[in-house]
């Protein structure tokens, strides 16, 4: 393991390692088929990060197929067009789909699954489309995605489809974006988490990490995947073989923590810039050299452990190291979940609040892990922990709002008083 020197820049290292990890991932490749206007782009923009249909690089690979990708997101999407046109064009599209499936087979761009989109308020589908669905299903797992699903019409269409007995792998009704019927009657979005679940069941295991990174419809699931990996990493790193180290050498923990944070960022999949990482690390360890960050992290952690008997004679045991590191990982995942949720909803993130939240969660998780370690092996929190983190962030936001409101009122009152004074 590389021993970090004083100039070691933890943040840069985390960013570089994360990028390298994502580049190393084999992308997940999905074909999205369906007539123009059914909701393919809306689906893509809501299931995957960064509004991929709008912001991704779309390259026409054939006349009717567009390959969509974006740097830093390990996914390749193939979007079709022209299926609504006359039969001769439909035949071309069909031919192009099969060509690309055959061409990419056995390569890194082999298509893993197909979302075949049909509008759920249709009454029937044409023979040619039925043939196409059957033909693709022979080669690849197809999920029939029934878009813009609304109540009864969708139910009737589902019954009609069931009777057709198509050889598809799964069917999923969705509403990718809230649908406004009137100003005060809105059908909320639904079905995307289920679509994520069904997709994960159909694509190969090797593509799971990439898919998890790219999707944004199920943030809890991202957090779970990250926790599962982190818990294994901490257990193997600080398990039986861990040699106790002197506190003054706490910086030897830094490379492990960099690996932890970089891998979490990579499997979580988040569009995060340097400023955010700086805030998160600064919150728990400062931004100085590795030696300093290492000591601060451990030092801060020890402060939060009531009656810490762990640094006997200035030695950090495997237990202490794993408490500190797992608390770091857990807090990081909780905060990433909040950042990802805000990002998905297009809301801004307050870095100051994020920093405070990271510190609070770290404190909380140190205590939690310590208690758990006394009784059984290290266990990572549940969705309850995640919900609590959301709750604290929301409270913090509201708290801020209240303060500024109070401030405004105060200022207004003073101005009023000042004016009156002047008048008299
Ligand atoms: N509210 C809402 N509108 C949708 C949804 N899906 C599609 N639409 C509407 O249908 C139009 C066409 O969808 P689009 O995604 O562009 O279809 P594409 O041609 O298959 O890519 C959009 O402009 C939306 O107005 C949805 O889930 N919710
Ligand atoms: Mg489109």
C-alpha cells in the first residue's frame, strides 16, 4: 500500500479513484424501442441520472438508431425512431435492431435488456408491432413498459396484452413524470422502482454495479448496495489481520478511507463536484495533509465515543479503526442519498448544511457502531437511518428558513423604527 506523504491530496485522490473505477466498470446497455411520442425520452430522463435523453451525447449509429452515452455514467442506451411510420420503414428499423444486437454480441456493448414502450391508453397494437416484440424477445429479455398509465384505460390494455400472451420477460406500468389532469388533480409518478427491480433481475450480475450507478429512480437501493459493499470492505480490512497502530500514525488509515469513499461514490453514482467532496471531508477530518486528516478523523471519532477506552496507550485497535471507518462510510452514504434526491428533484443543495449534516451523522454513527460492536459483528444501518438523515436535513433547511424570516422581520422593524425616529 502506498504510504501517503504530507502533500497527499485526499480529495483529488478520491475524485481520481472514483473516475478510474467508473471507467473500469463494463457499461450496462439497454435498447429502448417504441413509437415516437410514447414516452421513451421521458422514461430515460427519469430513470437515469442527468436527464440522459437531453444531455447525453446522441450519435446516430444507423438510420433509425441513436446511441446515447455520457462521460462518467456507465450506461449506453439505444433509442429507436421510425416505428410509427409505414411498414417498409418499420422493416428497416427491425433490421437495424437485429444488426446491432448481432454486432454487439460478445462485446462490452452487448445489449443486456430491452425496454419496449407502449402507451398504456392504447386500445390495441398492430400486428407488425406484435411481430417485432416477439422477434426481439427471442434474442433478448424484453420488458414491456406501459407508459402514461392511467387507471381504467391502462387496466383494459393490460388485460388485452395478457390475452396476447407475448413471450416477454416482464411487464411494467409506469407514469414517469407526474401527469396533470387538471390544476388540482395530478397523477403522481409511479412504477419506476419496480422497473429498476425487474431490470436487475434480468441483466447479468456483472452489469449490476453500472446499472445501479446510472439509475436514479431508487436512491434507497443505491444506498443499500453501497452499504453492503462498505460493510464487507471494513470487515476484511480491519478484521483479524489488522495490526494495531499508534494514534500518531493514524494517517495510515487514510488510503483505506480513500478507497472506501471512492468505491462508494462509484457504485452509488452521483454527479458530484470537487466542492462537495471538500465539504464532506472537511466536515469530519479537515482538508490538510493526510497525517492531519487521519488524526482528525480518529481524534474526532474518539471525542464522540463516550469514555473511549479504545486508545489504550495511544494505540488504535482494529475495532477502533473499523468503528471510525464504517461510521465515515455510513455517514457518507447517508449524505450522498440526500444529495442524489435533491439532484433528482432538481433542487439546489446547500453545501453548508451538507457539511453540518455529515458531521452530525458521523457523530451518530460512531455511537451506533460502537454499541453494536459490543454485542455483535459490525452491522450496517437500515432505511430507518436513511430516513432519519433525510429528516434532519429537512429540519435543518426549515430551521434556516425560519432564521432568515426572523431576520427579515427584525430588519423591517428596525427600518420602521429608524424612519419614525428621523421623522420626529
Ligand atoms: N406527464 C407525463 N407526460 C408524459 C410522460 N411520458 C410521456 N409524456 C408526454 O408525452 C410526450 C412525448 O414523450 P417523449 O418522451 O418525448 O416520447 P418519445 O418520442 O417516445 O421519446 C412528452 O412531451 C410528454 O408530454 C409521463 O410519464 N408523464
Ligand atoms: Mg424521444
